[in-house]
C-alpha cells in the first residue's frame, strides 16, 4: 500500500512536519466556517453504528460482549484516512540537502463514549477513568513497536480547536520521530536536573503549593494550576504530585484523580466562557526502548502532565513571528477567576 503522507525535516529549526504526498483537499476546505452542525443522526461513532467504522483496535466493553458490537464504553478505531500508517518501512532519504522519511506511525480515534451529546466535563468519574485507561492501554501497546519514538494523545473540542467530529473523541498519533516541541520540553527538564539534581516539575509543584496564587484545583494525587509563564490566557496544567515520567505508569487511583481534575477544570472553563473550544494535550515520556541517543536520567528528570488550552483568541503577527506570547490576563488573575467558579 502506497503511503499517503511523508515526514520532512526543517534544516534550520530541526523540526519535522507531516506532508501529504498528493493533494487530498479542495480549496473550499480552508474557508472559515463557524457553524456547528450536529451530526447525531449520521454519526458513525454512536452506539449501534459499529459497522460504519473500521474494525476496532481495542475497546472497553461490558463483560461477554463481542468486538464491534454495541455493548461498549470506549472504542479505538484506526483513522479512516491516516496521517501516519503502521504498514511499511521508514526508508530514510536525502533529497539534495533535505531529509525525509515515509509516514510510518499510527493514527487512531479514541471514541470516548457511546453517547453523542456528552462532553468530557459532563462525564461521571467512572467513564472518565475508562477513557484514561484506554489512553494507557494504547500507549503501552504501541510502545512495543521499536519504530515509534513518540505517542501523543490530544483532544480537540470545538471547530476553532480543530475538532473534526461532534461526537466526544480523542486523537492518537504515534510518530517515528520526537516532535520538536516535546524535545524542547525534555531538554529543558534534563538541563535543570543536570544543574540541580531535582525534577523541575516537582519544584514547580512545590512552588505553586507554596504561593497558592495560581492553583485552580487540587486533590490527593493532582494539582491543576495556571503556569507562571503561560503562553495562552487561562491555560491550565494538570500535574501528578507523585513523580513519574510516564503517564502509562499511572495506577487506578491516579487515573480516577486525574479524571476528576480534568472534569473540574473543563467545567470551570465551560461556565466561565460558555463552553469554549479547547485543546487538551497529554505530555508523557517518549518510548524508552533502549536506543543509541536515549539519555539515562529521563526517569528522574521528566514528569508527565496534561495541558489544557482554551482557544479564546488567535495569534498576532508578533507572537507568530517571535514565539513571544502576550497575555492580557495574567496567570494569577486567570486562576482567581477559575477558582471562584
């Protein structure tokens, strides 16, 4: 099967981008559309429409139910037009001065509920924990493939945040390279550990607890706060108190408290901004399978966490051109608003 996408490396910034080998969209797909159509009647993700999707990769189901039957709580299916595909070889190539590889990886849709109109903030803790357990199982399974370097799970809610479906879902992409944004975070954590022999994220938690000025929500195992140097207004990080570099090491109690923190933060944003679009990104350690360029301190220097970014406005040219973000609402003020909701 011919791959539809390839990865190309920027020779200046060192970042990789995913590029379609042939055009797959018309120009009309780029036109701005603020409408929010409800696809409930035709949604292939709803219970009873299992035959309308590709066969499931995994699912959390009622005891005794058969694969691809209606009795499920969460389902994972391959993306119908995958950005990265599991079949094939990496085939690293040099094109003149440029580098590229085939679009090897995984592109999966995690259907979070059989119910079409439920949101992540509306879920009870049992269903939220099932969703997080599904995340964990998919990461553990994909890490067995030595070609895959990083597995990113994200949730896009609302058209402005990039959501393609109105049914509750998350997106998983496993790639053969570590994304540049993740490399910057990993290297920053590594440098801090080399200097102080402490995890920077653990130090951040201690500082946030000391001042309490930016904490939005906390429970036994997690702290949710607006970061001191937030890039976006009302940005919230959710971080486990117990040091761990990998989300997939979380136990049942961790998943329950993590789910409770997510529900709480999303409900606060929903009430404050009338259900805004947002992105939720899970940051975990890259595949730790032994390899040549694997550093030895990642278990100590990195700390998994989630970032929630409400999409409350676009970038200015200054921000896009410099990476220098401007916040008209400070993290302290944003946390105060959210805490009071």
